[in-house]
């Protein structure tokens, strides 16, 4: 249902799969329709083990197996990724992601702007060499005050709110990101099944899309277009 909403608005969303659970799971039968709606399929790792916990080798193996499984099912190898729990922040993890030919990751939140992943652990390089060839596209989320988050994350604490309050938070987040000229980027678990989270329906999801696209000069894009824009822009010096 959510990918159908995206298709109606001409939006291409990322659908990132924990492949050990997703492949041949209860929703797998809908994959053809999801792809027909323009969804971009990527990896959320093979399982939920934290990438940073086992160093480079385990991170690489986890991602590589996930991509192998997706390629076997899709006929194409994904180039988009999300680390579990936003935990792919060590250099070993970023290197493992880049070495698996991933172009973008959509979970790190370092402000509202896309950035090429910066080397941090024992970094000695400068200029372009200080970055991985991996574009991090941040999630729209801001901590406004203790206990309150402005976010376009339609899950968890927001799912427990009344719809009118949830929409108000979404609009605050979209407005702030728009005024900053950043990427308005939703991360959600709509329809996901799990005991830890509350997963609402598509109503706030559709409002988020419609509200964002109604603003002037919004570029309706996707992660791979942003990557192409970023690499083209990188070749320009002033």
C-alpha cells in the first residue's frame, strides 16, 4: 500500500530489507508489485547484528551475503544500504560498505545535508582522500527539547500519538528541513511486524509526501540521483 502511494505521487522510495527475514517471508509475494511501483530495493544487512561489533571482516561478509541473496532474487545487485540501528559509523564498517560497491547509505544523521562519509578512526588523509566514496543521506530528525523529537519518522513514539499530533510533528520537521535547504528524508516502518515498535498505517506517510511536494522548488529525487549530483558537483572547483 505504501509503495502504491509513492507511485501515485511519482516518488521512488528506498525499501531496505533485512534479507534473512525478508526473502521468502510473508510479504515477499508482493515484490513484483512493489518493484512495478518504482520502489528501490536495498540491503539492511543479512541480519540485525551490529556491523561495528566484529570489525571489517564480519561487516563485509554480512553485507556481501545480503547482497548476494538479493541479487539472486532480483536479478540485479543493489547499491543502496542502511546499517542496523544507525550503527555503521566506524571506519571498518564504512570501508566494508564501500568495498561492497554500495553508493549510498540512508541512515546516518549528521545534519540535513548529504555528505560523503568522512574517515574518522586514525585518519591521516586530507582533502578528497579523507572521504569514502559513500554518500550518506541523512534522516530528517531533530531533537527539539528533552523528551521531544521533531521527526518524519512514522514509527515508534510517533505511532502512539493521535494522528493530528503526529502530522504536526511531521510538518515541523519538513518545514525546518526545507528552510535549511536540506534533504527531506523519511524513515519509517509502516506495516512492519514486531513487538518493539508501533507501526501505523499509510495516512501520515501520504501526508508527509503530499506536504513536502507542495512546497515550491522541491526536487523529487532518489538516492542514486543524489549520488550522481554529488559526484558531478565534486568535480567543480571555485
